[in-house]
C-alpha cells in the first residue's frame, strides 16, 4: 500500500492570472509534496495590474463543495484565503465544526496586492466572531491585522508595536498568530524605515496564544515588485508543512525560506506586481517512481536501438530455431567471456556502493551471472566444445568494445552510471526471452535453443535477478535528480547499441575475422 500523502483543502478565490488564490495555493501545495483540494469562493478577473471584476460563488454551492470534499476525502489541514462574504464565512465555520477540523490556517485576505477591497465590513465581523476562535494559525499582514483589531490608522514604528498587535490578535481566538511584516520594512536597528527609503529588514512575529511566547524572524528585505500572491503562498506553504507533521515554528521557518526564494527567482511576468516562482525547488524527473527503465527504453535517443536490439534477426532465428549451430556456439563462447567481464563490472558496482545492502545486491547478481555462465558451458558441451576451449576463445572485438565500455563507465563514473551501462543486458535479455515465449513464430518443440529462451524469459533465477536489479536501479535513479538524465540516457543508448552489435557478431560468426589478436 502506498504511503499516505499529506492533504490540504484550500478555500479561496480564483485568480485568472494564476499568481494568487486557488491557483497559487495548488502550486504551493504540490511543490511541498502534498495533495491539494479546493472549494472556490469567488471568481476574479484580474492580472498583475489589478482586479477587474469579482463574482462571488453562491453560498449554497460553497456548502455543497465543502460537504463533497469532507464526506469523501481525507483532510489534514484547511487553509482559507479570499472568502468574499459573511454568508460564506458562516458556512465555512459550520463545516469546521461539523467535520471536526483541528488545523485551519486562515489568511485573512482583505485587499489585493494592487489595492482592491476583497472583503466587505460585515464579512470582517463574521471572520472575527465565527472563524478566528476556530483558527489554528492566523497569517495577516500588518494592514490586515490592524483592520481585524479595528485600528486601521494605527502607525507601526517598531518591532514592539508589531508584538503588541500580535498579542491583540491572539486574544481573538487563534492558537498561533503569524504577523507578517512585508508592508512595514525596518532598518537594521529595528526602527521603521521612513518615507520611500528602501528597507533593510523584514520582520515577522510568530506568537503562541497559550504560552504568550513569541519568535521574531528577521530576514533581509527583498526589494521586488514581484510579490503578487505572497500572502496566499506563505499560508499554503505553512498549511502544507503542518500537514506533513511540522510544528508551527518549523512550518513557518521553512515556509519563510520558500517564499523568499520564490520572490528572488520570480519569472518577471506581467506589467504590474508579478507572480512568484512557486516551483523554484521542484526539479521534476519525467517518470513516475519505478519507471526509470521505461523512460530510458522509450527515450527518443534509445527507442529505435532498443527495438533493433530486442528484435534483432539473431533473436528471431533463436525463436524459430533456424539459427545455425555454429552461429549460436560462436555467440555462446563470446558471451561466456562477456559474463566474466560483466561479473567484474558488478564487483566494481559493489565496491562503489554506499551501503551494505547495495554491496550485497551486487554480490547476488554475480552469483546469478555465475549460474548463467554454467548454462553457456552446458550448451557448449552439447556442441562438443569443452570448458577449456571456451575459456581460451579469442575475444571478438565486439565483446571487447562492449565490456570495456561498461568497465570504463564504472571506473570514470558513479555507481548509478555503471548500473545504467549494465542495464540493457540484464533487462533486455528478459524482455527478449518473454517476447519470444509469446511470439507466434517461436518454435517450442524441437527447438535446440528453447532452454535459452525459457531461462531468460521465465527462469526463476533470472526473474529474481531482474527484480532485484530493477529495484536497485529505480531507487538510485529517483535520488539522482533531473540534471543527470541526459548523461544517463546517452550511456544507456550506447550500451544498447553495443548489445545490438553483439547479436550482429553472433549472426556473422567466425566469418567476421576481426579478432583482437590479429588486428
């Protein structure tokens, strides 16, 4: 069973430009590895220069949306933003009570970044009476905080003033208050910047109501116009962190870093107050967990060569039994020599491994390779070729090129690159065996190569080796990150071409006359 993904329900308005509201919330929630759900309270027509129109969603629809989510989906944390009306706030308060929500993060959105009023006076009264007493963590900026305590004209000139406001907000019911100081830049000495001078510090205060304790956060002030949706985004980041089990202080600290970086790396969209870069720390790989190998095989650089390798003429002739014995014998002798080098490659992977488990996995693979080599010797013996003859076979250039390429990758790269270089062999042979077993042209009775087909397509030991190798490869690929993908694709593609060349070597057999010793 998959691990439970933390969940966050955001109840807020929609921003058509994508920088704030529901759209920003979902980006932030996703960026924090959580599952986001929504109840939309209002539709806005807006961009970075301002809000052009607001359409409040009918209150009964809000109620039905909340019921639909709570009755079916797990909700770890609720986050609210633009609520629009007193009626909507009352419905949300009722839902919080009805469904026993313990953690609700309230971002009291009252005015947009561009200055448009988003919450009427009667709704502010409902927010204060109905929602704040149920709030786990309140996240107002200074202008919003002053409106909530009914002192909109009050001047904040010091950190002590901010602390006083946080205390007054805490008395209104929320368990924690995060008073954000982005609207009141300070100098380094803790006094308010006067006039249009640039700020040096941004001060936030996290206040705990029960203990009357507080934490003051001071960060360099970021002078940027790209701050559209910062309130929505930090509240969603905190909600996501709470859903992941963070304590309020660590949830706030982590969210603060996230927002600072989001402002610093803002994309610069729009003519006005632009949006943040919500996905700044998400370097996504283009495959789901457990599907790195599928990504490699299906990559445009690989797809054609993979098909030519796994459905080579040599392979088809093994399937229908028409491959000449001397061709198969030549391949077996070279593949035995290949397996010796392949075992050395896995030994090198074990040496490079960072854990005892990975070293053990390499050792197990070497044991599988040993058993595979025994099959080769048994086949050769049936053809009248002794083990001594096999072991003294001159190595074909195709065998030399392939095995030394893999060993070179192992010596010059890390463990993951080495496993990728070895992957076409391990996984390709199983794919070939399974493909031949299912192919209508495969000869099952009287086929001298049928044991080879069943060994790789359905043999218990080989299937076990494939399973263990796949688990190891997939685990390491997920930790590698996207920057290495092109490099790994190139390694896999080259090794796949080498496998294709190995089949061609077998098809041409002794007639190739391009051995290492004579050339």
